[in-house]
C-alpha cells in the first residue's frame, strides 16, 4: 500500500480490513505501508501492520539521494531495497495485493520481491498510470500482476484498451462505503451547502469548482448559499495563494471555505445539499460515492467514474467536459427543485445500500482474492 494518508485507496483498504476483522474471512491479512501517515494507528487496529520509510524524508530515501549525488545511483537503489526488507521483515505471502499504481507501491513491491502471485487493485486512469509513475515502473507492475481488480468499468476499459491487459484478467468491484441508514439532512434543510472534495491539485481542479461557485451565485436568487471544499490545502497555508487569487477575482470572498483534511467528513457530507465534482479525471471517486449513498445528488463531468456513478445510481447530473458553466446552471436548477432532489436522494440511498455498502463489497473482494490465490 502506498501510504496511510486520508485519500481514496488507503481508506478503501482500511474499510475492507475492518469488515474482514468483524466478519472473519478464510485468509489472514498483513499490511505493509510504503510510507507513514495519519491513518497508521487505524491500520494497526485492523490488521498486523508494518511501515516502510519510502517517503521523501525517510532515512532510506535521504541516503539514496546522497549516494545518487556522488554517482552511486545503482548502489543507492540497492541500499533502499535492503533497508526496506530489514525494516519490514521477511514476507513470503501466498498472495500479494498491490493497492494502487503508485511510485511507492511499486518501489515496495520491488524491494520485497515476493515469490508468489501478485494482484493489483486499480484505482487509477491516465493520470495515475502515465503521470505518477514512469514507463519502467508501469511495465514492471503490469508484468508482475496476474489479475486486476478495477474500481469501475471505466478503469477496466482503460486497463484493456490503453494498457493491453487481457479482458479475462480484469474484474470490477466498486469501492466500499460505510453507509449510514439514517435519513439525510438534505431536502428541506435551512440554507444550502454545495460541497467539493479532494486534493487541491490539477486533477481535482478546485479552480474550476470555484468558477462553478461563482456561476451559481450569479444565477441563483438565493442568499443562503455556502460552498465548502474538504481536503487538500486549507485557507491560510503557503500553497493556497493560487486559489486565494481565484477567489478574490471571482468575488467569492467569505462565501467559500477550504477546510483542509478533517478526521470525519461524514456529518458535513450528510448535511450538504449538492456535491459538485470538477475533477478533470476520476476513476470512481470515493467522496462522490459517499455523497450519493447519503442521498446527496452529485454533479460532475460526464466522463470517467463520476459519469458512470451518476448513470448507475440516478442520483445526480452530468454535463460535457469541462463545461463549468453548465454545471453551475444544473446546480441552480436542482437547488430550486426540492422534489427532484428528494427523488434523487432516494435513488442514491438505495444504490448505496444495494451496491456500495462495505459489508457486501468486502465479501465480493474476499471472494475475488480467494479465486486469485
């Protein structure tokens, strides 16, 4: 696993591990994290967990940079692999599960070099496979992996069409959501909150989300609008200035909150009126799945995982990429149509219970792992 940060793939794995601990399966699990993060103790509570130090500031990587600087790049790589094996111990599992196509997971796989079969849970589209890892790492992971578990049909198509993976080697199971059976606080609530989420980076496109917020304020007659983005850089951090620039020039001022990472965003999701995703690319975003399962309509672009999710659930609206103006119009229409939102909310909650609930997803993944083993 690439790390213990609060992002989709680690949360995905953590939910599976917790479910398997509460409803035991026919295999034992052991977790090796490539780098530390805020969820480490939660992983340790769910399964036997060790942590490598493949983060940039870890001692192994620091020594590797020193060795590379004096012309010993190959020796530096060997040092990292040896130190990683020493840190996490000897692992000869019956089956190795790589959770995501990332540089840390591939580095960890290379260092541990398990002799048994390897399977990969694929959370990524082109940004992950072509932007976050180089050609050598990509080829290495594809060659080592015998079976892929894709989080969506669009990921499965990408694996087959773009990466040359055999159809027979790809299986699809959507990510797990801890579904709350209570009724949401969306329809009929006081005020209107439009939620966004994710790292404040190019892929999640918070600058487009800000343009949607400005468009909604221009088109809507409501004066109770609140816009909240969860995750990434919070307002006031040194790296926030590009978004501060956008907010100032769009006249958003105090109408938008960037709250950064929070321990439990579920209450905020449940109280939202709409969830707007402006991601340029997303495989099957967990935040959107959580919103839909809570009965919160999701608006986004019609490609990738968001389009697939909205089509499957019937809880939301999609527009052509990357028409943020159309997203703003669609948001205002839904804000003014409480009965339509209520219908979407009911479909979303039903989809969450029937398709995304952690218990059923964990059982499906466990069966796939047993077949793969």
